[in-house]
């Protein structure tokens, strides 16, 4: 079964999510963008039908910032996490309050997760640009 990253039909939704990030997502992105975890992360990256807040293809690690909406969509989040984990993507979740109030603890937890060698190598073609795969 072939699962595609960043499907075209999700492009508008990904762009909208990037343009209207929560304060917690903005704060966490400034840290991830500055390479605080030592790996490259992407914002609003989709895998199959789901969009992840932050994703590192090298580690197959998704970092999620959970705001108030996640209290109302617990079943959806469970289904989404199960789907990602079934496809060898680890999911690390933080509440917005954790990110805003305890950012250094969040960064440390992220670093320790990045050092965990439990993830398989990326699938062929994942993490490459279109130019490299031609």
C-alpha cells in the first residue's frame, strides 16, 4: 500500500494551519526552526489523510501541540495516532499550557525522544525533494 506525504487536496488546509498557528505552536516552531533538537522539522506536514503539527522525516517523529479543540476530538486523535503509529511514526504530544509555561521541559523531552533509537529508517523516497527522486 502506497501512502503519500503532502497530498495536494490537503495543501490549502496545511497553508491555513501554518498561517493561523496558536501561540504555543509559534513558540515551539521558533525552537524547532532554530535546531534546538538537532534535527530538521517541518510545520504542518501531512501523511496520508492526516496533518501533523511538526514532523521530522529522519526520525519519523511527529510533535503535536494540543490546544482546547483536542478535548472535543479525543476519538479522532486516537484514530489519527493509531494510524501514524501503524505507519512507524512516533507521536509526541504536549498541551499548549506545557509549551507556554514549561518550554525548556518540552525541549528536553523532545531531545530525549530524538535520541531514542526505536524508529526504523525512512521509507524509500521519504524526505527527498522531487528533484532528487527523478
